[in-house]
C-alpha cells in the first residue's frame, strides 16, 4: 500500500522531458521498469530515465551503467527507484538519489561522487547513505512494518 | 452477555487496528576496492546518527525498531548473500587514450592502434556504448578550451563511425582543461594533456 502510494507520487513527478540517464547492460529473469504508470519489459540496451522504478522478480537481476560511469545492480525481489539524477558531462557536477525499498543493491560510484563526494545518496526505509566513493552492497529485508 | 461480546469486538478492533512500531532489517557492506584504488567510504545516516564506513568489509546493520550497529563483515557473508547482485553489475568501463599529431588533424600511429582496441572491446560487452571525452592543455581560456575539447571529441567520433561504430551508440563530451593528465600551471603547452579519452561501457 505504502509502495503504491509512493509510485503514484513518482508518476506525478515525472517531468515533461525525461532524458536518458543510464543504460541497462545486464538483465536476467523477470525485470521491469515502471515509468509513468506503465510497466516496461527490460532488455539490455534499454535506456533508464529519472523517476524510473526498477523491479525484479524472484529470479531477476539487472545492471545499469549511468552517464557518469556509476554502476548499479539490483538482485532478486528488489524495488529500486531512480529518484533524481543530474550530471554535467563538462564540469562533472551532479546529484544522484536512488531508493531501495526492498531487496539487494550493488553500487560502484562514478564521476558525480568523484567530483562531489556525498552527491550520491542511497535511501532505504531506515537510513540515507551518503556515498563518498566506493563499492558497496545493500540489503533491505521487507520483513518489518 | 451482549456487553461481553461488544467488549470482545472492541478489544479485537483496538488490537488489530493499532499502529505497531515499524521494524527494520537492513545491511550495508563495503566491498574491497579494485587494485590501486582507495575507499572514500559511505556515511550511513539514521536520524541524527552518522556512521562512516571506510574500510573493506566494514558493515552497518539496522534491526528491530532502528538500532544501528557497526560490525565487520567478511568475504563469506558477501558471497553467500550478495553474489547474484554483484554478478549483475555491468562490466567496468574500459579506457583508451588517443592523441593527435601536433598541429594536424591526424591521430598518432599508436592512437590508430588504440582505435582498433575500442572495436575489440565493444565486441566483448553486452550492449556496449562509447563515451568520447576531449581534453585540452592549459593554454587558452575556459570557454575556448571547452569548445576545443568538444571539437576534438567530435572529430574522434567521426573516426569511430568510420570504423563501423553506430553513431547512436556514441556520446561526446568536452572537459576543457579540468582533468589534466599531466598537472601544469596555467598557459602551459603540454601535448600529453591534448588528448581524447574513450570509455567503452
């Protein structure tokens, strides 16, 4: 219910011009992207946009390379939202906010963080991670609530 | 009797309708960096609490109603719990460096070989794309160097299209003199900084 409410909110927040911010490089099993109220099947080569929510099934996994060379992957049973992404390819200024509501995430930080440590933030139900430059993994079990 | 039933219904309503406190189960683990790279770390914030994780396998756990613990994880746990998500990470971008013959619109012989390396690298990757990044030395002003670096990148894009890479797979960027390969002061003629970098992703 809470997730539905969040998705409805995100759908309203989608800007008129949603630029491509990354590209799917790996996809296995059941994976889809929720964009503007639509469910899109995911295949390698597909572009990812700000406000997309990436959802994987029990056998699903997906990896995305972003325009600043950040790498993100989601494991099985994961809900990962790309809340906000901006990157200037000349100055490398930018910001990157993503949320993992449940499941697993692996992150290799990219040029946004190299230029501005902390400008990438990963949100979970209980915390916010400010990324200063590193590779790390996150698990959110949705056992709670 | 009727009152007792009503009381039981009321009690059940109170019990099931109550907001139980939310509980959490979250784990973060820092992975060892690739050779030669350092760990900048991750700051885990929960309310006003902050914990910096900046060593390989440093880990935070949030459990129950939200207590944060910092612990040391290990390769066994990472393998057991995260091998599928780590396997799904896209391959790291591969970098190639190209140079023009000074004063000419021609690549150096070594750079011609690098160009073929780009093609070979693309064949190894799922759904590859290419980012072409132009750089200048510190001679000239900011705006003119930004324009010049972008021109160099555009020029290399035409070479890449010429060897068969689809133009829609290529993105260009110009960094001006912000990212010097050889650090110099202002207004320094440094051929090694006048380069074009290619990321195959």
